[in-house]
C-alpha cells in the first residue's frame, strides 16, 4: 500500500512524495531530497521527532497526507591533529586523514546516525548522537575506544577532550571518562565528587569540572593541572576556567586559571606556566576574561587594562607595554605571545618577538583592526577595510606580502599551525604561510568558489562550499586528501542517493547485461567491466629479472622454444628457462602478443599453475600452449566493484567496507570462474569449486562458518545481504544475514537435489529436481511459501520482484507468494494466468505474456501492476521492457506488428501517446531509469519518457541515422551508428553529453554502460569513457591498461 506525504523545506519549498508502507523512511527521504534537489537531511514529523531512516514507513506511524519537514543542517567540520570528521546534513559522519588517528570511521559507520556534535582529542574522535549515546573511533589508547564505558554513555549532553582522553557530561550531571588514564581518561579517584557537573574545562593533560555549586573537581596529570588540592578551599563560586600548556616529550605541562564570581582569580598547575599568580594576585580584580599562550595568562579587567603572569618571555610580563594597554576589548595569543585589540582599533603586542610579540614593523598598518587570528607562531589581523596585516614567524604565516594584493574584502581568517587561509567576500580563498602545510592552495584554487567555512588540522585545511562540497589542501598526512570521501559532500542531488533512487531494482538493464537481476535487488548496478579489461603492466625490470634467471641456468640446462598460440590464431615463439615460473613466462607471452592477462592452457586443456616452474608443469621443448584471455567480468556491490581479469585473478575498488578491498584474500583469488554480490560483500567461485568471500561480514563477506562445506560449488545466488550456494550434490549452503536468507537451517533437510535458486530482496526460493520449491528468509519478502506449498509442484521457472515470487508451473499456470502489494497475491487475475510463456517483473509488479500474445499484470499499480487502460491493445506481444524511474515504473511491450504499447508511470515512459505514430516496426527497446528508446528498421530512434533521462532526443534526432546499437545508463542513452561513430543524449552528468571525447569516438565496436557512465571499445582495442567520473566516466587512471581490449 502506498501513501502520499508532503515534504517541505524550512524555506517553504515543498514536494509531494509517494512511498510504499513497506519501504524504509530512508528511501522516502532520498526520494524527497532528489525531488527538492537538496543534499542529505533528516525527516522531522509534526511533533518534532526525527524519523529513523532505517525503520519501515509502516512502523513510523505516518498517515496518508501527513506533512513532514526535511531538515538539512550545514556541514560541520571537526579537526584532530591529522584528520578531519564532518557531520553531514542528515546527521551521518565521514572522516578522512590519518587512518590511525581518526581518519577512517568505517568500522563505526553504521552507528554514526543523527550525530549532533563531534569532539576530538589529538588522535581520536567522539560523536554525540541525538539519543545521548556516544560513538568513538581513532587511536584506541587516546580515546578512540570507549567500549569499557559504553554502557554508561547514555543521555550524554556534552563531550570534552584533552590531548588523549575524553570526558562526557550526562543530563543528570554525572561524568564518564575514557582514553589515556594519565591524561584524564581515568576519573575513578574523584568519581564520587563528580556530581551535578555544570561544565568542564581542559588542559592538554587534565580536566577541571565546575559543579553547580561553583566548586571545582580536577583530575589527570598533576603537572598539567590535574591536582587542585592546594587551592581547593579557594575554588568557590567559579564562573569560568581557562588553561594554558604545551606538549613536552611524550607528556605535557599545563596550568589552569579560574575566574570567581567576585572577579578574582585562582590558579593551579605548573607554577612557571601561570599556575602561580601570587605575584599579581592583588591586581586580579574584576576580571572579565582570560586568554592564554602556551606558557602564560593574560586577563582583561573591567576597566580595560590587562594583567599577565606566567613565563615572562612567553607574554607573562606586560611591563614594557603596560601604559598602552588601556580600553582593551580582545586579546589573542600564539604559542608565546599576545596581541590586544584596543577600543580605537589599534593593536598592542608583547611576548616572544619571533612568535608575534613584536608588531613594531607593522604598527603603522594596524589601524581599525576588527579581529585577530593566530597560527602557532604568527598573527593575522583583519582590518575594517577587509585587508589583512600579518606578523610573527615567516614560516608560520607572519608574512603575507606575496598575496597582499589579493587580500581584499576579507570576511574571515582561519589559522593552521603554520599557515593562514582567508575567505573573501566573493567566496574565494587566499592562503599564505608554510607551503607544504596549507599555505599554498594553488592546486585547488579553481575549486575554492563560494566557500562558507574553513577548518584546519595542524597541517591542512578543509573548506566547505555553499553546495555542501568540501575542498582540502595541505599535507596529505594531516588530512589534505579527502578524495576517498568526496562523494559524500553533495548538497544538491547527492550522487549516492540519486543513484539509489533512480537505479533501485534495475532488472531490465541487468537482463540486458547478463547479470542475474535478483542478485542486484538493492545494489548499485554500476557495471564497469571495461575498466578492468586490458593489458598487464610489464616492466623492463621484470624482463631483466627473467633474462638474468635464464642466463644463470644456461650453462647446464638447455634452452627451449615453444609456440604460444593466441585464441585468434596469432602465435609467437617465446624462450624461457626450465626453472622460470609459468607466471613470468606468461607475462612475456602477453607482452609479445600485446594482449591482456590470460591463462596458459596446455594441449590437454589443463590450466598451468602460474606459480609453478615450467619444469614442474612437464612442458617440453617445442610444445604448443594456448593463451586463453577471457573478457573481464565485473560486478557491483553497493559501493564497490569486483572484476574477474583475463587470467582469473580479481581486482576490486570502491568502499572497503562493501568489498572494495580484497587484499585480505587476494592470494586466494586465483582461477576465479564467477563472482556474485550482495549489497556489501562478494563471493567468488574458483575453478576448484571452492569459494572465497570478502566485504561486510554480516552481509555475506565472511563464510568461515561454512567454509569447510563450500566444496564443488556450482552456482551462487544472492539476496540483499546473504548468499546461497548450490553444491555438486544438489545441497545448499547459506551464509550472511539470517533475516535475508543467510540461515537455511530450518529447511536444510529439504534442500536436496536443488536445480536452481531465485532471490527477492531478503529471501530465497529453490526449485528441486522434482519440481517442488523450498523457501527461506524474510517471510514478508517471500521467505515463507507455506500458504501455497501444496500448489508448488512441477515448477519450471521462478521470477521475483523485490518482495515476492512468481512461479511458472509445467502446465504454464502461475503460483505467487510474498508481499501482496509487490505481486505476491495474484488471485485477482489467477483465472487469466494460463499458458504463461514468460514473466517480467518490476520492483513491485509482474507482467506475464500468455501464449496467445496477451498480457496479464498484477502487483502495485504505480509499478505497472495495472495494465487495464491498455489491455485491449496488448495482443500478440513479443517482448516486454521495464523502466525503473524515480516517479514509478513503466512497461513497454513490442507487439508482433512492431508497434508498442506502454503502461505504468507516465513520467517514466508509461505514456507513449506523443510518439505513438512513430512507433512502427520497432525492433528493439532500451530503457534508462526514466525513459525508453526504440530502434526502428531504418536505424532511426524514437524516444519518450522523462526528457532529462533521455526521453527527448529531438536535439540529436538529425544525427540518429543507421543506428545499430543503443545502450543506456540511468539517465542517458548512447547509440552506435553503422559508421562507428556515437550519438548521446539525456542527462549530461551521466553520459548524455560525450562532446569531450567525441573526437575519439570513431570505429566504435561496442558500448558498455554503467549506471552513470559509458565505455566504448574501439576497433583498435582502445577504450573511451565518459559520464560521471566516479562511476567509471573517467578511466584516465587505468588508461594505459585499456589497450587491445
């Protein structure tokens, strides 16, 4: 059952979105985000509650006609010492930078939902969720692992951190700590005192908690301020606490200064760093605020004067400028100096000259100063006219002369340790300081447009643009490379969510590509086989090593020649040593034949082991071998790819957590015959019949529990999160998520003599040799066929929608089960389901072709389950194509006379009336995710459906002559003409515009399509790609391998 909901933004813009009650809130949300052309957000109901994206709509108590708000937060960045973490608009998190120190949050990604705030230690992050729980990642020793206190982390309101530990305050004023014990991660000695905590202040190695009664409790390193016992009786009615300090060796030294309610100050910690303020105690009255350098404090009094104490050389002595320090409104600090802005906009500085304590050279320019920013050893002042004056250490940004003429209309300045970045009024950025640590943004300057905010680690910057994207620069070790997570930063039509919405259940295209559609039910079917086809890299060093080996054995072993034959008939004579590995010899043969990776097969058909020596393989001088180069095959999980290369090895790329990293099993992936995928894992069948798995363990990436039984595997089928393997003896082994079919123990004894397995989203159906059927998995997705079990006899074929199955029996009748609205109940048309020849399925509907050529449909009406408006036209139907669009699903049937009949969602091509007169003698129909394209006998094209998805080809119609092949991505079409040229149309982002590579598109032999990109194989064997870069549209990184494909 579907409901319609109104989703609006805070701006007032709204859209009506239709969703099935069985769908999740996340699917509804992504559909709304796409329709409103905005980034990730959170759906809020009329009561102000945030809806759980993972929950089914039917459990969210939403009613037809309800109004929801899509609340999109601005991206929030947090920086650790060498990594960044960003809260996205929907409350999820991405991180990058040094993996060991928080740059990789993949292990906790599924927990990072509805994140409200992120705090960082130097080497770890802690995220506070909306429900008050906490998720941590990064270096376990420094707070990246909170498992020891996880049970206590409930109803948390704030998180604070030292350099290596965290402290969280709960709603009832209690404190939970974790991380480095000596740095404040262990509060057990003061736990009984930590009640009714109001706020926490930190130094680098200690915490100081202010209780609601105004007293203070401190813990951590004593020399970092963790012991306040000496002044405990003075710490009453505390209003605010400031700290100073710095790291020394593997530890730190620090001090605290507390402002009391009467304006006086109490200090503790290392005395030389300001922990002893007795020398200025009498002056510290009516204190308004305190600023700190690494080794000193400076307090602004109510009369606008300043009192400082601590290390004199680090700003603890203001005597040389005391007479100037009047009417001070703000004080800023570097590591060892202070800068005060006076009421008239002038500046007074003191402390170590080389860290900014001496501004005399720039004093005449320091007028009408609005704000001062600091790096570690330099200051940058923003003036009222938008210009900038900097001073201090040149290596830390103290000299901006090289960019002075660019620093106009500056709105904001951010500082890293050794560099500055300024945002100008037009949204561009100017940087200066240490070139390698963020002071040079020239490599990304063209991207720095409409910048809204900038954050910095010690050696890199990250800028958030107004479209929600992020640009990073500086030192790679400090987070300057965000390329691995860049796809998350989309504040318009997010590529990931957009691809999901528009590509859900792409069965029609999967059938065309020869991929089992039911294994792809909830998968991004971005097919990129072409990217991994091509030649092996063959280096001179490799040749030299082989030649050296030959020379070493030449004295006492004969040389031999063999005729290495390519399947095309081409041959080459290759010399080798008997002690040389077959793999090394094979590389030489591939190079000589100018082909890609292959397998050497002897005259008996035996594949030679690449790791064995030639002598061990019993190859004789003059023997003839065949180099069998298979076409590469690729398959996609949710965010990753796996390609079988010509030699039977496997290459993977994409998100490691969804199978993009097979390094852990790389040495096992040899002689791979077939790969299957769930949403987040892969399973490979080897020539030996064994199986290798990798990816998300809960989605089938870990088969260890059944590994010993995975022998003589013939076929693997996949649901969304589980695998089922048919063994040679007809039994079945399953693994993966139990509720997606990964546990077949309840029917294990029935799974004998299995012939085939079909899958829906979360269930399997096995056809046995006697024609009966056994099902398991989620009952609501067809995992329970008990209601129709007595009818499931002599089953010949099974088809599946996302939540239901349809079985064709030997007598050509049909039995259905599963979710009724998804086609699991065909009772309304049961009498018509006789002599069924073929069944086609959309996401939630079925269309059966009867032997008379008529069509019977059932299931969800918006997905094409109702063909009654065109029923009289559906005669002599030859084939049916499906279009899975954002706005519903549509079917297109080609009749015997070449005409076409369409039904389903009009916006997805279900209404072809505008081109009906042109649809004659149609030979073939291709579908994108929102449109159809038909090839006529004269080689012309007729298209219809959503214009932006290729439904309007009028602007290239004059070029569409003599078309011999049409391929489609999600939102575009690509046609190969008889002369080998290519014509494209549809969404430019997803391959509808090939103008950048048009000059290369000559003598095209074949085109392959991914979800968002195309790849053309030329007659020369080269490959040309275009479309969305991240989805295979940019093959530049592997172009040298894409030869002689």
